[in-house]
């Protein structure tokens, strides 16, 4: 697991972090059904399933995603969170300069 991914998982609650770590190792139907609604980001709001669907071009899944696809979905969430933070910081600076 990459250091960047580990850092992201460490920011989640302990139970969600353990869930993601386990589903990245072994993805089965039961674990997917129990964990697809785990919230990976509140701003922007993204669950594990939403992230997987976004990188799969919003195709509905008839099977559980492979661990590789789950990993890509988590990377997508990390990128979106970073973009949101940059945008939000720039907006705050513009408001400060306008005052």
C-alpha cells in the first residue's frame, strides 16, 4: 500500500480504515454489500460505491469491483478532496483580498 493511501486511510475512522484495508485485500460479495456505503469524503460527499461508479463511467455494477478498481476509486477521492481544498483556499484568499 502506498504511503499516500495509508495516510488517507489513517484520516478515516478506525473502523472505516480497517474496512478499506480489508476490502482492498479481499473483496467478496458480503464485504462489498456491507461496506459500499462507507463515506470516504464529506466534502465533496463521496461514498466508496459512488467513487467506484464515477471511475467506471457511472456504469451500474452487476458484480463486486476488483480490489484494483477499489484502489483507483480511493485515489479518485483523494484527488477530488485535494482539488476541493485548493479551490476553497483560493476562494478564501480572493474574499480576503476583496475586503
